[in-house]
């Protein structure tokens, strides 16, 4: 029975992810989510009290998957520049390979639908990244800006570069990724 519960919950989350990526929040009614998940509408409400609860759960699940992927191979002992380069490349690749999650992240990273508590839990998933940014500021390798601002200066371009690869997959070459990562570094790194 536990497997069935996980499968239904996961089906609901994946159906929601797909529909929101295609049609946005308002274009994804619970009835269509249920249809895509191949369950009854009432089943959704057994797992999620409402649509906002469902989107918040999806936000956390997405954040966990993205963080798990981008932190793979990351070592806190890397230099700030090498660590950020690794994380940026991993993030661009992840989103290029998972366009639905890219579209969802673009829409909901700063959405008022995401509750403060959910956002805090999501931030906990990327704690090693925040520590790296803090270290970069302390060591003078990054511009002396709050981590939230550094994150904003990074996330917008990362989403844009990843979207280019979604639109034109043949562009996903090491040279192109390196150029994008270099430009992002230039926006946050201290001038030599």
C-alpha cells in the first residue's frame, strides 16, 4: 500500500509539473491534473488540501531534485570560482535536460503562491551553495553583495542560457556553456 501512495502522490506532482509548464497555474485546473495523473479529482485532495498546497509541495520536490543534481560532484574545498563554475554548469545542464522543471522554476521561484515556510525549506536544500557565495564575498572573490542579490544575478541568466538549450538543443556544447558561465561569473566576480 505504501508504494501505491507514493506512486499516486508522485503522479499528481508530475502531472501538475507538466500542466503548469505547458499552461501556467491558472491553465491547470485540478480536473486536468487528475486526468493526466489518471486518478479521480478527489484523490488529489487526499494528498493536498488545495491547489496552492500542491504547488508548494511541487516547488519543494523540484528544488530537491535540482539541488541533488547540481550538488553532485561538488566539493566545498573547491575554490570559489571552480565551485561556482561547477554549480552553474550543472544547473544549466539540468534545466536543459528537464524543460518542464525549468519552466516551473522560472514561474515560481519568486511567486507569491510559494509560502515563506516552503521557500525557507527550499533554501535549506541549497545551503552549500549559499555557504559558497558567503565564502566568496568574505574572501573578496565575489562582489560584496547580499547572497540573495548574488543569487538573483545568477538565476536569471542561468534560466536564460538553459532556455536557449531547450529551444536549440544543438547549442549545448561545452564551448557555449563555458561562455555562458564565464559571462555569469563576470557579473558576480570581483575584477582582477
